[in-house]
């Protein structure tokens, strides 16, 4: 798991059937920018928790995704 900040969204006029109900957001992370499937209704400026790999695939069932937003963070402990 890693944290990041949502910076925008990705739109596709055509996509595979298994991706039709997926919303994709761009997330800035310490090691670069990624595109992740949003499962919690995050928006631009939200600090989010992102999971990767097999854990991410479990959230999206049949969809071939490898990064999923699973939480919107209110604050890090100590902030």
C-alpha cells in the first residue's frame, strides 16, 4: 500500500467491457504519477491509499487493473 494525492481523472471513449463501471484517477505518488481505479469516490486533492497487484485485482473482479484506490485518508497520524 502507498499513499498519494489525486490530481485528475482519465476518460476513455471506448474501453473493454470489463472496465465499463470503472472510474480512473491520476494519483501523484513519491515515485511518480499513476492511474488507479477508484473504488471509494475520491476526488481531486484527496489524499488516498492505493493498493497494487493481486490485492488490487480482488477489488475489481474481472477487470485487469493493478492499482486501486481503497481509502480516502483524513490525516496521517502525527499531522
